[in-house]
C-alpha cells in the first residue's frame, strides 16, 4: 500500500482506467525489465522510489506489456 500510494501521489488507482480496487492494482515498469512480486516492492522502498514506475490495474498492465498501450 505504501509503494502504490507513493507512485499515485495519494489514493492508489490505475493511472490509465482509474480502477480503485486494491486487489486489481500492480506496478508497471515503464522501460526495461518487467520485475514483479514482493522483491520489487522491497527494491523500490530501499532505493527511495526511483522513477520509471506507474500504478496500473492488471488489465492495463498486460495491455501495455503486450500491445504498448492501455486497454482503455
């Protein structure tokens, strides 16, 4: 929750479709290797929340990974 809140600047929501349900939200690495899981969240906190990440719902996340754009 802390990481999602940081990257949205407030209440966590998908930056593409505005989904608010926490169970559907994940982090998307804008450029480079698509890391995920708890180790990513620890990495981000340990490294003072580097740039290049955004909060997306799983649908928008996979759509951007495979098609280069949000499903919206």
